[in-house]
């Protein structure tokens, strides 16, 4: 496994929330293989967690349109499927008017397949006398099926591990082995990491202008509060649909912001060399991805806190000279703290959750560097950080299934407020 392979798969630019972008991409691919003409019908089948993450999140370039119905209507009219997770870039007034007309006819429908546990999106479109289907599975841009009138269209299916990177393999590495992956970052690796930090800091700085001055007046705040506010502001801006590309991590732009912005800003403010920050972010990304494997790409628990927050803690430890044992203590501290924070979809409320996760990461790190870790005798905490992550995965994938069902039922009951 090479770090460059990891970056290629897990450190990717996205405009807007990745789940709506993925749905819109699928809709655009389906519409693109139909004859030209008005959209007659759009139907989505998706897994419950895709539904959650599209329910209340803003769409960039749309005049602050929100939700899964607008996502589908707009996606069916997008002219450039090749933009993938940046497909919202091509929205214009004509597309918005067309999407509004489609919605006015109640031509967009959504079906949640509660039996699906992994990422699943299937969009069926009727247009110009044709019916086309586009299916995405496992990853936000992994198109596995494209058909027109039952006839398969040529596609190249990403096998998810063809590049040499695989989250499952990564999650099996110990912290010492993950650190070793960061020892010899190439010039290209560093450039990619710094580019992502720059993108994510930019939306965070912009986000400060969107929130009340009383809340985000960071000049007189302590460094930890300033960093937490920046992350909160960046996530708020992204969830409201502001026109900023972010660097996503493990399929989530919010994870990218949580992991990278604190290391970039706090690292530089405290006098660390750029090369040290690069390496800390590299480790933070690896630990976030490994934790995401345990939780699932989309999860019943908040991935920003339970994956990116944990990755951030690991990066902070490395930045301050700590090694594998200290990282393990920091992970135990995080698992003993933030486990159970639910995911009730992507929305502006995520901003507050990410602020909490950043605060927890800094405090977990400070304790770990002082030799203090939540002990094995406490609750679900394991003998070391690796075991704690496995226990966290059990809680997220098995223990909270009923919680996820209840969340979905509450959100579906509110569907009449959407659009």
C-alpha cells in the first residue's frame, strides 16, 4: 500500500455534500443516455443513510434549494455528468426553472430500501421516449450499472481495490505501521495535502461571515476555541450549499474539514514546520479512513466525531512528538467520549457536532500526551486504540441499528415539508 494510492481514493474534491452530489451524478448519467426531451419521471431507490444525508442539506449554485427532491430534479437536467462530485457546478437559471417545473408535476419520487446496509443509489429516468437506469454502489462515484431501455451501456466499474488501496487492509494496520506510511511523503503527496488544507480553510474562513458576530468573534478567543469555530463555520457553509469546493476525506467533505483545518491552522500558529503538518495530516487521514471502515461509509453514528475527530486526535499527537502508544491512548479517550453521537443526516446542525468533536480531539490529545488514557475497565474502551475502534464499529453497525430505524422513520414522516 502506498500513501499516494490512499490519496487518490480517499482525498477527493467535492462541491456540496457528497451524497446529494452522488445522487445528482447518477441522475445526470441516466438522463444523458436518453433521447433529448422533457423529463417525464425521475425515481430514486436508495439506502437509508443516503436518504438521511440528502434530506435537509443545501445544494450549491441553486439559490439555497434544499433536499433530496430538488437534488433529483436538478440532477436529471445537468449537462455534464463527467464533473462527478462537482456536477452542481453546471447549475444555471434554466436548470433551476426546469427542476421546479418537474417538481410541480410531482414527477420525482423516492423509495428507501431498508434492507440495504451499504451505499446504494439507483436512479430511473423517463425522457424522450426512453427509460434509463444508473446505479451507484459502494462508493460515491462507483457506477455499476447504466442501461437504456434494458440495454447495458458501456461503463468501467471501479473494483474499489484495484489501485492497491483498501480500507479493510488499512484498518488492519497498527498505529506504528500507519505512521510508517507517512515517513516518505512524495512532493506530489505533500502538494495534494496542502491543496486540500487550503480549500478547506477557505470555506471555513468564508463561513465566519455567515454566522452572527457574537458567535464567531474569534479575535479574543483562545486558540482551541478559534480552531473549533473555524471548523464549525466551514461545515455550516458547506451544509447550506455555499459555492466552495472542499477536499473530502473517506467520502465526506465534513470529515475533510474536521481533520485538516485544525492541523493546518493550529499547526502553523504554534510554529510547526509545514512538513510536520503534512505528516500529521497524512496520519490523521489514514486513521480517519481506518475508523470509517469500522463504522461504514455512511453510519448510524456521526462520522465527523467518531472518525474524523479520532483521526484529528492521532494527527495532533504525532504533531506534538507522540508515538504509537500515545496515539492509542488518545483514541481510547475519544472512543470513551464521543461514541454514540448519532447521525441524523447531513444538515446545518452538523456544524455544532463538528465543533464538539474538535474540542474533544484536542482535550483527548492533551490527556494522552500527559500519560492519561481512559482505562480498559471503562465501558467499551479496549486494551488499546485498535481494539477500541473495533468496539466502536460494533456499536455503530450492530448496536445502533434500531436507533437508525427510528431516525429514518422520523425523517420520512417529515417528508411533506421537503421541496
